[in-house]
C-alpha cells in the first residue's frame, strides 16, 4: 500500500475482492482513472474527480436520465457487466439523439451490494466508458452506493449545436412517419435467451443486439437538420411510441406493417421459436432506433425508411392504426410494448 500526493491511501485493486472490502473511495478512484483516460475533450472544463463536472457546450443543452435494474432490465447470466454498462449508455444517449442532440458527456451512478466483486464494477464501468467514447462522449463522473441489487443510472448531456430541439408532440396531419433502422432484433434476441429449449440455429447476432443495441444515433441530428417535426427513440416498442406521439400531438398515426424494416433473419428465428415476427417488430422495443415525423417523403433523410403517415384524430384518445386495424379497444389490435410497472418478463 502506498500514499499519493494528497496523503490518501492508494493500493492496487484486486478484481476478486468485494466492493465492501476495498471501500468506496478506492473503487471510485479506479473508476475515475478509467473515465479520465484518453484524449481530453475541448468542451469539458472540469471532468470526473471533482464535486461536479463543468461543460462548455456553446448553446442549449439536452439532458436525459435512464436507469437499469438487475433482474428487471438485465441478468448477469445473460449479459456480461461490460454489456450491461454499454447498453445503459446506448439507451440514455438515444434519448438525447431523439431531441436532435449529440451526446457529449455522461454522469454514471452505480449501486451494488457490498459483496459484489470489484471486477464486476470495473467491467461495468469499462462498458460505460467504451460506449461513451463510441458516441463521441466522455464520462464526467458519478456515484457509487450500496444497494440490495445492481442498479446503473446514466445521465446523458448533449448539445444541439444550433439546431432547434425536436419535441415528441410536434407531428402534424399530412406528415410521414419514418424510422432510422430495422426493428425487432432486440425482442428476438430476448426470445432466444428466454426459450428453455435447445436452439438449433445460430441466432448469436440477434442475442448480441439484445445485449447491446447498435442504433445509429447520429441520425438524430440528421433528422433535426432535415426539419423533423417530432421524434423519439424506440425503447418501449414501435406501437407504444406511436401511442405516446399520438397523445402528445393529438393526431392519428397509421403504420403499414410490411413497410417497417426488419432483419432478414427475423422470420426464420420466429419460425423456429414459434413466435410472431410482427409482434417483435411492432411491439418488441429496445432497438433504440429513432422514429420521426417529417413534412413529406422528399425531406426524409437517406438511411430512414418511411413506414406510415399522420392524420386527423377521430376522438380524444390516442389513435394508432396498423394497416386497417386500430390498436387497442374492444375490437382493436392487441399490441403492447414494455410497461415499466407491469410484471417483469425476465429481461
């Protein structure tokens, strides 16, 4: 054991020790060292290691927080700690992209039992840092606390860089709806992991996209620059996001099921697992691609796929149609995405 220049005890971290045995300050020091490695960023005035971070982003800031809970949103027998950390970053950065912003920094809080191996926390942090760098962002700091299970909260800070923010409720009748990537892969990967039967085919790519979704979040600023009227990321399922947008804008949303992009291997996976591929695509969620309303097909940027349209609503309730069937209601199409306070499904 040695002492650093401030007189603080400094010791090599044994990844097999528990967080409780090592102590909060030693683990935080290791996390901070990882977060501050690499090239400095021009917009970080004060980074990780102080009481708070200071950013100079030169304009409006976008801030969003997401939390993932062990046993509710992830399982360590299905995902490595590094994958859990990376996934938490993606879903928080997707919210910034959905406003038309670019993520510049992250603040990360980790809660865990005192008997958690230090290696789990360090690996989780490695996933956070690498995913942050993949978004062109830096980890600015965070917190480490004791809890009964592992919980990771990621607050993403982003910059609009002169673009106006794209709200959730700006869709207008006459708009077209478009998505920035294929849907259903995360739900398919979850289905593979959940199925107790031996899987005959290799669905490792689908499983990987459930563990760490890979949306192109640069399409958020692209859509904003193209004049998108409304935008959100597809976290709870396409249908749920459409219902939310319909409620916010007081408009009707119509989607053409066959127009929604999907990976070519989804149909085969659904056939093997006895699943409904359309439910994965329309209600699966957690792909974190973007959904936006544009003023017409001519302004939809390259890389986006038009899947439907926006029209006038016939009632005060949210109104979403898949082809000629309305979602919900006594005779409607029963499609439901992720519900935070419903019974856990094991993902």
